[in-house]
């Protein structure tokens, strides 16, 4: 095995991002990459690996698909709406070149939670193909090998995935700078109870979705419309603890509000910001998905 680079060391960030985008779970992603590394180590010594990075991505993708197809996962009954586990990310710059050593991983960190929610309405094969090809830039043959389909079938799977994503994301998100400014305006208005400013930030037909996982209070159904959302938010802010601390941190490549009460993180608010304001607010309250913010 000498002379062959170890992609599970060189491209760990990329492999974690692939697994996370397919499963929506950081814990699952870490387990899958570790399992993939063991498979990499156990491969036949005489096997030639021409493209280690693509081969490692193939291993991780197949493990992720196996996990999602497992009886335990398919029989899992989640309480209330499901949202991906928030992943606190570094302040990701625009890649200087999409062919740079970390460009694809940096691109993945700019995949918003709102887009991840749409991706998780796709079939597992559609999601994996979209993540590998359209997010990370793997070729059609590499993507086909990873999902164990023919190249022709993979092209069809990707076509259906793109149509579904386009229907779920009909408009373009604003720039990172505009997103940051909107979140700051939202935070300032919420902290002071400035109703008019909040109304000016939230789009008329906005939607709010909460994930408590049956372990924390959260809305069991989406809250529709700016006025209903405003009432809900004001109710939360009026009941907040005196020692509540709200900070702006980067989650999934975008600014989000992290709420800390009594010394622990109790909520993460993520925002889907479009040209007419905040179109979607995603509130993560499940304590199992927030533990990393206090680690």
C-alpha cells in the first residue's frame, strides 16, 4: 500500500461533508467516515487505486445509503418535523478556484439547511447523486459507481433530482453579506421587541418550522405567514430566561442565531433569506442535535 495517499486523512473534511449532506447527521457522518477508513485499510494490498479521493467518496456514499436503507432507520418514527443537525462551520470564503484542494468541501459548507431540507425529500439515490455530482463536482462515471447504477440511469436520477430541487427552491438566495445583514436586523429587532422592524424583515408568506424531536417544546406543525410567525416569536422572546444569551454564529455556512439559556444551548434559528426577506425560519430545539454547541 505504499505510495498511495490516504484520502481518509487528506480529504477527511470532504468525506464528512458528503456523509453529512446525505444523512443530515454529524454523528452519523463521523461514524461513516470511520467505517470507511477501516474498509480502506482492509482493501487487498495488490489492488490498484487510481483515484483515491473518488474511491473513498464511493465507500462513504455506499455506507451512507446502506445506513438509510437499514431496517432500524426505515422503521424509525420521528416525533414532529425533522430538520438536519446544525453544523457549526468556519467563516467560509468564496473558493479562489473550484479546482483547489478544499474547494469542494468549502462549497459543501455553503449548502444551506433550507436546501438540505429539500434534498431530504428526495429518494436516497437522488440525494446521493445530487450531492456527489452537483454539489461536489464528481463526474457522471464516479457518481454512477458510488450509487451502483449505470451512467445512463444516473443521468436520469440526477435529472429528476434537479427538477425536484428546482421546484422546492424556486428562487435564488441572497449573498452572504445580505444574509448576514438580515440576520443582524432580525436579532436586533427581536431583542428589543421591535414589531415593525420584525415585520419589515420577514417575508409576507414566510414559514417557520421547528424540530424538537419529542424531547423539547417546538411547534408540531409549520407556522405559516408573517403575522402568525411574529406572534410565535414574540411569545418565545417574552418567556425567555433572564440569563438568555443570543449570539450570531455560522451554521451550515450561513449566519444563524444560537440561543443559550442557563449555560446551555437550547435553540438554533437558521434563516432562508430571499430577495423579499426571510422566507423560512428553521428552529432546531432537539437537545440531541444541539449538544455540540456546548462541547
